[in-house]
């Protein structure tokens, strides 16, 4: 029995506008989907943080990366699965699995990471700020290293880490 780490899921249907002339998804879209997943997480799981952002909280993306294992094309159904990789006083590390969902199978097509810093203050004078408590609480269930009690589906093409 496989125990899966809980994740926040953003589902996406790939459109033609996200592909290149060859017909596969243009690489920059993976980064866009990371951002969209993070935004939807805030909207659904930590809406009070959005009020904080409207005030003076800024979430600066410090680093983004993505490793591709398979190509996807228009009308592929994706599940972008976000987990909390690490959390410091002022920064958040996210891990993303990009999974093609087709005919009952999950196929890992890419893995990504993102590091975000919390900052406050006017645009020309921002300073590091603690990750808001509401955001910490919302992210806690998705922390890597905290396995889910329910069995999960095995991803095709995923190496077991351990």
C-alpha cells in the first residue's frame, strides 16, 4: 500500500495557445501554472492572506525551476500538485508535480520548485517579513514529511524516494 503525501491540487486543461509550432506545451507555461496553483491555494485555503497582500505584504519569487520528463499537448488534462517543501521565518519553498491524468492513470510529466520570500513595506524600501500565521497554518497539512493517513494512487514514472 502506497501512502501519499497530501497536496493542494490545481486542475488544468491545456489549450492550443499554450503550445508551440511543434504542438507540445511551451516551457514557460509550467512556470505560469506554478503561479496559478499558488494563487488558487491562497484564494481557497488562506483568503485572509489576500487581504494582507492588498495591504503591504509582498510575495517575491526568488527562484523557479522545472524538470521535464514527458511532453504534453493540447487538451491533455493536468493536475498541478503543490506541496510545502520547507518553511523558514521569512521564506517558503514549494514543490510541484505536474501530472497528466488520463483514463484513470496518473503520469508524472514534470517536477518543479519555487522559493518565495515574504516582504513588507513600500516598493522602494521592502524588508523581509515573517510568513503570516494564517499562511503557515494553511500550508501545514501539505508539508512534505507529513504522510497522509489515506492510501494514494501510484504515479506512473515516479521513483520512490527514501
